[in-house]
């Protein structure tokens, strides 16, 4: 822990030093070259006009315009150097490859189906039309209400792998859990099973040694790093691979909020008891996760794959649920993860249950949640009582008052930290995956989830939510009104810049 804190401090100082040097350089130029000063001012005005007329979320526009106007000399220049527009352009080629490769892979196993209810069918069709991911029937689903149960099942399924294993994680941390998983993977490699891993460069910057991917490759595990972290100031660092995926032989897949680290199974305690959730798919829908992984692998490797080599051998399942995995990628104008949530909330007739570690939401999400509650729908949200970041937790609490005033019930999980990302609606619809209710998940990161209709595990998700409520405290308006004045001030200030964080 001390080593990680020192590493964080050094990286932070390096980034701050780079920004300071750039500011000093700009100020010196403006001091000696009035023309440069005027050019910077005009550039800032042009950038503000460009931001205002963009198709970005209004909250994001405001968060950009305020610092540019406060510091007009270098605000516009900073935006051009580090802004999301540049990051989008850099990622655009990757996105095109992702989409193309995924479509090729998904065409091998396509079992497109829709609910009989026309309104629900439109919900599934929206995801199909905007991501290419089909909905499947021949799939069995199982819900896990803890990291401990989730990883026990993953380890059992890994032991049964015959052909290949894919793992894609935002965080992989050295420790007891990783040692157990790595032992299984190495034994499988020795038996001829192909094992591939993708991990995020920033998510693992403190949890894995430098160039750990090279070490894994030497062990026989093929490994790549998504967007390796380099301590150079850039908004590009915000674009992360936040997905959590395990695929075994194409017929079994796991996803959810659970990373590969000891705190997720409560072997160590960082923020009290860690509450999380996950999902296992067996059958046709698991192939979508194989396609997600392979397309990203090809993008990182700048190569192609013969997807037919990884096609699953599928059994038959008698259940008639509809399962639609999907992936959301940054840089486009479609917030697929957010829209999947909003479609569910707007279609709710009785209740909508939400578990999320972060509640840092845009105006549209606030409006839809409030509208549902005002219409008589029971809207309940569970967030952590103990945050994993005081800053992010403070921002989460800044949204409480407005939502509660509109009839939304907010509960905090008193034993510790909720990291689950799940939504349940009216006993018939549910989503489980990696997508938080925050700007980073909605706009910046690669995410994945599963939309479920009439699956038996929806009842398990509902029971988990209602059972978790018993260990929560209801947040009241009295709590919001009588909070300390400096907390209120900080929340008001931070809410303006939430889209950038």
C-alpha cells in the first residue's frame, strides 16, 4: 500500500509539473508577444462557440466552457491539446475496427429474437440497431450476489475449459485470488488450452508490476494492455477498458461489476464489506462476449482472427428468456449504456431498483428518474455508505436532494461499499454488467452488460436488492438540508465539473 501511494504521488507530481511548465510557457509568450496573447483569446472564443454548438451533453458543455472562460489565455489551447475531441479522433480508427470485427464475429452465431410485447421489443431493437448485438433465447442465466460466489463458479468453469479461455478486466491485482486463477490458467495452458488476457493500463497501474503482460506472455498466456498508462498530461487517459469479461470455449461467459482482486471477495477490507454482483451465461448469448473480446484483441494487435475457429458447441436449453449482451464504446454520439438504463426506467410501471457505486448523472437521467417517481413508480437506488474515493462519494451525494425531492428513494449500504451495477424493473426486465451511473461509464469507457427479459434470475436480482435494503439506511431530506455548509459548497462546486472527472 505504501509503495502504491508513493507511485501515485510521483505520477501526480509529474503530471502537475507538465501542466505548470505549459502554463508558464504560455504566460511568457503572452508577456513578450501581444499577438500571441490576442491569438489565444480568439482561440478560446472559437473553442467556446465550438463546444456550445457541439452535440455533447449540456452538462459536459458547461463543465468545459467555465474553465475556458476563467482562463481565456490558455483555456482554448488546453482544450485543443487535451480535450475529448482529440481523444475521440484518436479512438475513431479503433472504433471502426471494433464495429467491423464484431459484426463479422456475431454473424457466425445469430439467434435474433424479440419479446412479444411491442414496447419491450423496441427496447431490444434499439440496442440491436445501435450496437449490432442480437438477442438470444437458447441461453441459461445465473445471478451471483457476491464476489465470493461469483469467483467460486468462475474457477469451477475454468477447470472445465477444453479449447480456450478469454479474460478482460479493468483491474487485475496480485493477491490470493489472482494466484488461484493464475494457477488454473497455467495448468490449462500446459494442457493445450489457449489463454488470452486483456487488462487496462490505468486500472492496473498500481496492482500489477510494470510490463507484467510480457511476463504472462513468457508463461504461455497471451496478454495485451489496453491504453497503457504513460505519465503525460492528456485527456486520453480517461478512455479506459472498464469491461469485466470471462469467456470459456464460447459457450460460457461471465460479466458484472466484479474485478479480479482480493477486495472483491472480501479477503481484504478496504472500505468495509464489499457488495458486488455478477452474471453467468451458458449458451448462445455467451458468443457475444467472445466476439467483444476478439474484436478488441484484433484492434490492439492490429491483426485479424478467424472467428470460426472459436465458434462454440452449443447445447439446448428449455427456458424461454431473452438475453441480449451488449458493449458500449466511447467516441461516438450514442451513449448505449445510459440509454439502455433510461429505456428501462421510462418503461417501468411498478418499480425500478438500481444498485450503483456512483451516482453522478446528467440532466436527462435525473429527469427520467424524477418523472418515473412522480408518475407513481417506486424508484429505489442503493449507493455506498463508505465511498472508495471521498471526492467521488461527495459528488454522488450532491445528487441526493434533487432526486429525493422528486420522490426517488435513496439508500446507503451501511456495512461498506456497493460496487454492483444492476437494474431490475417490474419482475420482467433487468440489466447486469460493468456500467455505473456516472459520466465515466456513460461517455468515456468501454463497458459491457446484459439485458434480460423473463429470465428466472431476475427474481434472484430482485431478492438480492430487497435483502440488501435491510442493511441500508434511508437518506432523508433532513439529512440533505442539515449537512455541513462546507460539504454543500463543495458539492455545488464539484457538480459543475463532474462530467470531466
